[in-house]
């Protein structure tokens, strides 16, 4: 399924979340202006989409929009902080905040978006907010810090890497799914399934990014020493690649990795995680939202080339 579009009803709801985000920004202030700049340029908003799919028609609409806006703001804040660390100059086909406004202002803006997320959550009935949102965010931050401190490390195991991305990428997807369940007052057992499904979705999504980055744009991660699962699996298969990581060009390293089974093995693990996401999430979704989830995963899986 290489041709797919967001269903019109879901796209309409996502745009409502987007408008809710814009309404949350104060009308005055330097950081408010920058926040509006980055919020206007919408991303895919997959985290709010999963929230909406899980919450369904049983949740209060205004609460769902506010929580969706909060989760997307947390995601955007993490992207800005990533760009600061990586020195990235582009984000969503436009100059990044750090490139446009400088490192210090970008740091303040990332923190400001977290404040906006808290502002959105403050408008929701406390009983309908995930019990401990920080339980999802602190592992994300720890994983980011661990990734930064282990740049250029070549001996990270597959298991350790999967644990890292479960925290780094899986956390916000798990929060989105758990929040959707909380908004519709799901049982504790259902909430456990939703968290597991969100984590699996996030792991698969990160592995997809890892493959696409290595195939399409290997320079950034390889040059910064931010090695991903295909690299570790390739080193496991062919230890001679260790020397090439520091001496060859990113394109040459990517070509060498593609001659191993690392990409194929990474895709296999990715597919296992997509299957787990469906296993844990689909039984708890309305029929039309279950179809949406299956179609979305099929699209993400088929376009990982």
C-alpha cells in the first residue's frame, strides 16, 4: 500500500487538534511568536491520531482535543531539543528554530512548548489525564541522554538498543494510547494493553526511521556517531566494518551495511513490532478506527524502502 491518505474524518479531527494548539498560544511575547511559527507548520501528528483513534466517540471532544494538543507539544519540544543537540538546520522543510533564532532562543522555545502542553492539560478534568504523565516523559529524557553519552559506541546490543528506543520513541506513542483509554474511562486491563500497543508502535516507527535514514540520508547519523540498529546488526555480522565507520564516507558505510543482512533483519524486527501494535490496540478500537490503524501500519511498512 504505497498510496494512502488520511481518512477525511480523521484528518478533520487532527486539524481540530492543530487549531486547539494554536489557540493555546498567548497572543503576545517573543516566545509566543516563535511557538506560533513552529506550530503553524504541522507535522504528521501521528501521536494525536492514535489518541483520537483510541478515544473514539466515547470521550468528551474538548478534553480529547486538549490532551492531543498537549502530547503534540511535548513531541515538538523534544524535536527542538534534538535539533539543538544535533545542530540541525532544517525541520519540516524549513529552517529549524536553532538555525532561525539561535541556540539560546531555541532552548527557551523548547521549554516554552512544554509549558504550553501543561497549559492544555490543566484544562482537562484531572481524572481524565493519564495518572502519571511524567512516567512516560522521564524515560524519554533518560534515553535521549544515554544516546548522547554513547555516541560512537560500537558494542551496543540489539536488546539494549530496543530498550533505548522503547523509551525514546515509544514513550509518547504509549502516552497517546493510554491517554485515549483514560479519556474514555477504559479498565486497567485495557489501559495496560493500550500502553503495550503504543510502545510497540513507537519501536516499529523508530526502526522504520532508522532504515530510511540509512538508505536515504546516511550522513547525519553516521557522522555524529548516532548509530542505529542496522549499524549494530551489520557490525555483528561483519566486524571488519568497525574500522570503516571512522575511515569511510557515510555513503560507503551505508553501501557496506546494505551488503549484509542488517536492513532485512531490522525490517523483520520492525514487522514484529507492528504486529504487536495491532495485537494490543485493534481489539479496543471501534471498527472504523481499527481499519484506520491497520491501513496506517500497512502504509508505513510498505513505504520503508
